[in-house]
């Protein structure tokens, strides 16, 4: 069993600052974590998350969402293979 530590830092979004109220979701091995929503086109979350990892052949899904009045809209996403993430013995 390994621990995956992820820090969600910031983003730079294209468009009018008043149209964004974004948050980030992290998904790995059927576990999902979410940041707070931050307004503006330069959101800064600076939040840390930890996941227990048992299968390194899987990946981390990172999604950026814009919060809406009725439903949220995905701004972008990326899949990062766990084997590509730097590992430490600490």
C-alpha cells in the first residue's frame, strides 16, 4: 500500500473573470475528493489531498468544473498514470 499526496495549486482560465466559480475533483481507485469553489479566471486553491494506492497500474483523474446555478460544467480534465508520478520513500 502506498500513499499518494496531491496538492491542487492554481489555474489560469480564458474568459471573463466574473463567469468562473471553479473547483477541482480528484479521482483515483473509486475515491473522489473535491476542492472548494473559487471565483475568477485565476483561481488559487492550495489544497492538499492524500489517497491510499494499492494498484500503480491505475491513474489519477483531475477535473476542473465551473459551478452553475442548475448544473456544473466541466472546464477540462486530465488522466495521469500513477507510474508517471514521482515516488519517495519518506
